């Protein structure tokens, strides 16, 4: 009796293929998808071992871990896509702890029928974003759900980082602390909204989607005792400051004139009845620091390409109500409250 | 942002504030009602009350389209959304307004109804074209500002012979509401509700023209200043009103001359006249049933009238017992007079309609007004 062996490795057709249920079934099709689409893009020593987990050692015991699910619609937008977002979003959460990101894991939930061509684009942009950030995606998972039970692609990334010895973020915000942002707010939200199906409008605004850990590393080198750092993503700048107000039992007073907002974003918000303070960002950070450190910190931020337009936008104040208030450019004062539900356009 | 930032100039605001300060008679109280929710929003967003003398009281009017819709109409829309094979769409704010038992279109969506937020009725037409096997209903609300687009959509649907598109029409009229408010004021002994003048509608007036309020202003001998929605517009209009009150003048003045004419937009009015007609009566939250206060779809367009296509019997709407929206909409009470305000009723969990839209008196006051207290 002779046993024939077949060594052929059929290539999946990325150009014309779509995600099928068997791509998640644990059989050969899944194996091929992982080999030909994911491994080739993410390519590193841990993935090359083909294990279900990755083993590594770290130099420093102060570790940071975070996880983030990404479900954006549309999947591709000016300035990025769900792939780059899934890398930047998680790396930024690590960076906000003052840590240097090292490794990422990625879990994909794919919808049956999703074009492999688009999946490849997403995976390629994840790989580029990770490589640019000097981080490896070292383990992952793929699942497929039936058509109609997902929205193309959902990606969950978990990140791990280490906090350098010298970093001593105090995690307390005190009245008098200065509040600084690293640039124009609202770009990401407006860029994404401009592509929504029922809303398409022409704009040159691109998402600010970027990894901020190099900027934070530079900031912490200048001022190792920053008081707090956060990336104002969903809920925007207003959301972050309200979270801080509650967490640190302080109020904030902002100066509307000082908040960097592009004219195009202002214009789009005006048309749609939105407030840029509540619009999402993906490459922005807010930092609270001691008043004496503010000018040095601002100067160091401005020296980095992701901080050119940084500005001091206000300060923490003692306020038993923990209100975030703002001096309007009109000369009045108002509260900048939490966002209720989704931002909805005004009617007339 | 050119042509907008000019109307938000802080320096000019200070100058106008000073002028108002010099013009008010200090022993006199000025109760001015901003009719429109758009003005309420602007007043709070720019912190106008902190710039005005204490004896100028701004009273929120009923001009918030979401706020004045009675619960029964919201219940109707929700019932429509639960019929089989329906896509019900409307403007964003409308989806959050609670109907009976705090049930809203958003909650209906969570339970499986196909409810969509659209930015204009044109999106609803597109939905109908792309979903020929579904019935697309547009929940049309608003004052005269949003009425012309509804009229144009009806004409377009007829021209395209769309078979799966209809409108649940709830358009209401401004001058009649103004008259109702003044009639209540005349019939009440409580001098606390006396109004000295109106900051008149902005976008509504672009459509219907400033002459539309003439008879009301003359009958009740009140000054009305048609005002733009930008903060400097509002400040200037307040100055104009203060002068009119001081000189005991009544009638219409137009601050918003860059957009509003005497007769309004003939074209828009023509579209409306072609497709819509007056309802005998319509219920308003706060103001009750008022004759000739709303529009319905004309017989010639009956096939696009959701009320005729999907006739439903709706029980009387159930308001939250402690909700003061009705009194607030008439200017009789302020948001903080309501026991629920900022305690049980918040923008995250609105119990009454005035807490939903950013133009609603309660939501605007909650978001921006609490600083002054």
C-alpha cells in the first residue's frame, strides 16, 4: 500500500476572496488565513514559534497593561482605519501611564462575507503602526461570526508596557494645576463623521490618529512628576475633564480662546450642531502639571512634531461642585458638562 | 468661520452690555420672552445672563419643536416603529424624547424596531429608494423652519411615484402659539407671568416674514424684535426691546435684517401651500389643544400621509406626574421650580421633553445655567 502525500500549500485569493465561516473553524482554512494574511504582515520571533501564547521577559517590574475594543464605522477614514486605530488607541492608554509600550495582542472578530482585500489593508496598516511605534504584535486570535452578526471587523488589542525608573507621575490634581493639550482637538471625530453614510461632506480634515508614547516620554524626561495624563478619546476634552473633576474632587476653569480648534472643525461642528469639546480625538493628550512646571513642559511639547500646537487651556480650581467651567470668548461663563448620550444634531 | 465669528465678538458684547445697562430704567422690571429654543441655547451657551443687568429677566418660551410635541404623538410614532416592515426615521433629538411610561424611540430601537436618525428628510427619501421592500416613515416635526423641506419631499415622492414613503406630519405654527401665550397672560391675575416683550423667532421668520406676527403684536400691544441666533444678535435685540418698553411702543422691529424680510420666502411658502393645509386643531404640550395651530398633509398627497396609511388608535398620553414641562413651556415656571429638575430628571435620563433637546429650557439650564445659582 502506498500513501500519497500532498505538500501543496494552496494560496488564498486575497483579491477576490471573502471571509468564510471555515476561516474561523480551526481547520486548514483558518490556518491558511493566519499564515498568509496575519503572520506575513506582523512577522516577529514570537509569532514565528506558532504557539497559542507568547513568552517573554521584561526588564522592569513596574508594568502597565490595558485592553481596548475597536468597533468604528466606517472602517476606513481619512488619516487611518480600524487597524491603525487599534494599535494607536491601546498604545496611547499605556503611554498615559508614563510607560513605554512593548507588546500587543490582537483579537479579530470577522464577519462572514467581509472582503479579504479589505482585511489585508487593515492588517497591513496595523503592522505599519506597530512597527513605527517599535512594538510587536506577539499573539492573537481570529473568530468568524455569521453574516449580519458583526460589522465587518471588530479588533480588540491588549497592550503591555513598562514604566521607566525615573517616571513619578503623582496621579493627583490640585487647585492651581495648569491644563495643557498637545494640539488641535476634534479632528478625529469630524474626519470619521465626514465619511458616515448619511452625512458625507467634503472636508480636508484627517484623523489625528497617532501613537503618543514618544511625546509622553519626552514630556516625562522634562518633568518626571507630571500630575496626570489622559487621552481625550470618546467624550472629547469635556469628557476627560469631567472625569478628572470627579476623580480628583476639583473644578476646572477653561479659557475658550486658548483651546486649539481648527477652523474647518469649528465650521463642521457649526453646521452639524455639535460642540468640538465633545468630539473624539485619537492623537491628543491632556496633561495636568504644577503651575511652576507649565512653561517648561509646554516648551518641550512644542519641540515634538505631535505637540507643535500645544497650548495651556486652563487650570484646576477649588470647587465643591466639581464643575468644569469655561470663560467663553464672548465674555460670559458657562458650564461644560458631561455629554448626555450621543451628541445629537440640533433640529432648527 | 467668517461671517459667524463677527457675531460672537466679545469686545462688541461688552459695549452692548454697557449700552443696555445705560438704557434700562433701574426701577423697572423687564420680563422678556425668547420664543425660540435656538435663542435659549445661545443665551446659555455664551453666558449672556452674566452680561445683563439684574432687572432684565429672560423667560424661555415654547419654541422648542421637540418640547411642545404632546406625548400622544410620540406614542403614535413609537407604535408606528413597532409595526412590521417599517423603517421609522427622524431628527436626532426626537429619538430620545420620552413618551408614556418613559418609553422612547431609542428604547424601541433597542427592542428591535428599525429606528434611524437622519439629518434631513432627504435622507429618508434615499432610504425609501434603497429599501423598496420596506415602508419608510419620516417623523416630521418642527416649526415653519423645517416645514418647507417636508413639503419639497412630498412633491418629490409624488413625482418619483415612490410607493413606500410616507410622512407622519407634526409641523406646528409659531404666531398662533404666541397668541395663545398672550391670551393666557390676559386671562390670569398673576402679574408674575406678565411679559413685556418678545425676542422673536429667527429661522422661522426667514420663512414666514416679520409681518406674520404683526396682528398678534398689535392685538396684545406687545413689542416683538425679530432676532438672529448669534449672541450679538440677541444682545442687540434686547437693547431694542428695552428701548421699545421704555417708550411704551408695541409692534414689530427687525434686528435680523440680514436674513428676514417682511414677507418671508415666497418660494418656501408656496411649497407649503401646495402640499400642506391647516389642521382644525392640534395638541401642544403645555398649551393644550389649539385651533389652526398645525399643518396636515393635503388630500392630493394622501398616499404619503402616514396617519392615513397606518391608522392607529392611541390612548391618551401619560405625562410623568411631577413633570413641570407644561408650565415651563408657558413661562409660568422655571426649570429649578420643578421638583424633578437635576435630581430625577437629567439629560442622561430625561423625564420630560424640556430636558431632551439642547434647545429645551431644562436641558439648556442644566448644561449652562447652573453656574449663576
